[in-house]
C-alpha cells in the first residue's frame, strides 16, 4: 500500500480571478475522484479550515480486483478522510485542501485500518500539524471458533462472522472512526474494542519510533 499527501494548497474557485488555468494548477497531483469526509468532491465551497480529501484506488494487479466497485472505493475514501480530518489541526490551514492518495498494491486483509495508519504517518512525515497520530486496527470474529483476530488476513475475513474497525488518537483516547459489521454480541463488541485499543496503542509507539528514526 502506498499513501501520499499533497498540500496544504489553496482552493481555487471555478470562475475566480485565476480562472481555469489556476484551478488546473491547484489540482496537480490529485484526482478529480478525490472524496471529502462528507462524501462530496472538492468544489467552490469556502472553508475557514482545511478540507481533507482522499482518493482510494486499487492497482490493476491487486488480487480480486473484480470484487471492488467504484462505489466501494468512494466509501473507503470517505472513511479515510473522516478519520484523518479529526487528527489534523485544520484551523492552521484556512481556505486550503489537504489531499491524500491511497493506492492498494495488495490487499491481504484489514485494508482500511492499514490505509488510515499509513496515511496518518504520511501526514506527520509531510509536516502537517496534527493533534496526534492515527493508528487503526481491525478485529474480526471468525467462524466456527468465534475467536477474535487482530488485523485479520483476507482468508480470515472471508470466514468472519463480524468485524470491528477502530482508529484511535492514543493521546486523548479519542476514536476518530469506529465501524462494526456483521454479528457481534455486546460481550464480543467490548472485547473487540479492548483488543483494538491495545493494538492501536502498540502501533502508536511503533509510529513514533519510526518518525524519530527518520528525523534523527
């Protein structure tokens, strides 16, 4: 998986003083398919805070590419943008966009949580002001054993009964994203949240070590 960050850069309004040429320049490096956290596309809106967009794509050689439709890529783009915008100090970048591109080379499971973790690290490496890093984890409960698996493989996901995804800012213990699908009992949900929280905290320490090593 490759996560890249462009920006912050000014949002040029269509029909504004800079015209179409300025708009084209402002969009270099991003895709017109990029989705905001609300599910829209970057347009003429004025914002006193940065607008976060995400463009999620699967490579043409990724396994089982036929399983993924454009609608699913759009939904995943929106989920990543939602998780990231809560971690970014958006007030520091008024009238700007911060664009994240996700390219999935190989999906071996827990793809969304991996994308959020990678994109959060890319933001920090790019020097974007953040409240905290955004590690994420996926927990699956698999049949028939009903065991909880942390960051399951694709094979484990195909046999899962239910799944929980959590993106967490460890410093404040704030959940930037929590999604649940399938059948989980209240007890299983609580156990999954606990396991995901511990996983996020561990990943957070690894991310800090990686950033420290790069900057030293």
